[in-house]
């Protein structure tokens, strides 16, 4: 009898059953995997994405599997959209317990084609980046995390209970070549995570982040695989610098996210969990 109670106690600390989660960018590979995993564990998920068809696709996957999900179109840089989705969440699912800020991504107009500047280079360099392109990349990744948090965390703060997970990147630790604005924004996400964790510390709302390394998604396949399905030179560099010698999979983020959201991480706030196959630890 005692052993049964101990077993239940051990398993329940990771429990997200009947909790209500909002996931932004949930039409993308990473956030959709998180959304589906939360629903499989009994959470009710508000699936948000700027692409209506992608949000609905994730929600349908959840409901077909017997889970509970509601999809809505949401531009994470629009306060009007965010407030509308907050109302939908409250009306349809209830007060959110969790927020996963999954919206983000790199943009070509915020990146260089050349790794190193050279007067003889043929591709775009730092001097070719436009203010609009840099701002678009930075805003999507940084304010696309800050603004949803500002709107969706209010009920958590009022109830004095909640957990937020932001998605940063290993490029926040050591900026990757070419993607300077993306790296800068993901660094800002780490700073924001730590700042907000302290700011919310007296109202029992925890704020953490994960920092994924190279995770193979459809977008990354387009950029890192050639027409024959082989690694491009940049992709080979990424794998060679990853001691586990492979790309990660979206589902390999799930364990860390579930842990950070659940009561198992009740004393964890202001932390950044790196999930990169040892990429950021390897120096030679």
C-alpha cells in the first residue's frame, strides 16, 4: 500500500492532466510536437499560429487522438490578435496554467549570405542588411515572445499559479555565423526569461527557457539538405560540431518542456535548459 502511494507521488509531479496550455507558433514542427505531447498527457491546448491551416492541422491531430484542443489564428506581434485569443481561451478552455512561446524563426532578410566579410565576397554581408529586415527578424523572435507573455500571463499572475517556457537557441550562447539578428533576439529572450522570472517570483509564476541546437525540421531540411537529400557544407559543419553526431528531433524537446511546466520543476525558475547534443559544450 505504501509502495503504491510512493509510486503515485513520483509520477504525479510530472502530471499536466487537465491543465490548460497556450502554445504559440503551434503550426511549426517544434511547437506542434510540444502541443501534441501536452494533449497526449491530458492537457487542454490552445493552438495558436499565424497560419490558420497549420494551427487547425495541429489541433485536428490532437482531437483525432482523443485530446482537447482549440485552434485560432494569431499574429504574436498584434496585441489585438493576442487579446482576442486570450478571450477565446478563457471562454472555451478556461484560465491558462501554462504558456509555451514557440513562435519565432529566422528570416532571410535578416541574415547574411557570407560567413566572413570580404571586399571580394559575392554574397550579402552585414553592410547589405536593411533596418527593416533586421527589425523583422528581431521583432518576431523577441517581441513575439514578450507580447504573448504580457497578455497570456495576466490570468496566471492574478491566480498566483502558472508556468511559462520560452524557446531560445544555442545561438544565444555563441552566435552562429550568418544569423546575427536571430542570435541577438534569442539572446534577448534569455535575458527576458531571467528578468521576468525574478519579476514574477512573488506571485508563483515560473519562467524558464529551452535552448535547442540543430533540430531537423522541414524548414531546416530545405536549407540543410541538397536536392539528393545529402547534407550541404553548412549542415555537415553543424553535425561535425555536434558530439552526438546528428541532428535532434522535435520530440526530443518534449521531456524538458514537460518537466519545466510541471510541478516537478517547482523550484526551477529563471533557468535555460540547453538541448543541443553537446554542440555548445564542444570547443575543439
